[in-house]
């Protein structure tokens, strides 16, 4: 299976971005869709991340025929993979993971644009898929010290008394 190597800083940004999206969508249930759109207008919008991610591999890669299969590995096996990857580490996404990431970002962009009224069931499925992406990919592709940073990402309707990390801090070495 083809591997698409990605800059480690971008992988950390991607994990933080999906965590931000997960938290922001859950909190937007109690607000209006325009609140979420306003929040993302002042930050990095998903279409910019898709554009950056699409420029990484060969332009001949097409994601239309590739279906993502959810891994069925248990938590202990993923933990072993995390320990193994922390020693022999090269950040990459295989072609299925890459296409699934672009698909999730595209769905997130539709939600954030707010032009289409999305049913709560479909929105809940998107939140679940984002959470699974965070759970499956970050534990085996992100180093432990960066996992702690990702947990403190700023998000929509966040508690103002907590100290959070702005999205811009993850973009220092990335030119979106």
C-alpha cells in the first residue's frame, strides 16, 4: 500500500485541528450554525487544509474509488504500535487514511459553511468519525509530548478560565 509521507509538524497540526473540530461541533449544538462559521472565519478553514494536503502526494492519486475500512485493532495493540512508532518514526498516511482525512475535512467544510442545513444524525456521525480519526491515528502517529499539547487546543464555546493553545501556534513551520 502506498504511503504518503507528511511533515511531522503538519501531522500534529492535523491532529489538533480535528480535536478542535470535534470539540467545536459538539459545543455548537447549543448555538447557531453562524456562530461556528464565525469562529472558523477567524482561524484556519478546512478548505485550506484540504488544499495543502492535496498538494503533498502525486497529483494522479484519486480518492473516488478508495473506501476507508475502520481498523478493528484493540487498544493494547494500538498502544504497542505507539511505542514502536516512537522509536522508528516517520509520519505518513497510507492512501486509505489520506483519502479519509480529505473526506472528513470536506464534510467539516460543509458544516462550517452553514449553507446547507445538516440533520443532527448526520452531524453526530461526522463527530463520531472525527473522534475515531483522533483515536486511531494520533495514538500511533503523534509523540507523547505533542499529545498533551493537542488536548489544550482552542475551540468554539470554550471555557474562558482554561489556558488553551491557539491554532496559530501549530502553524509556525507550515505555510498554508
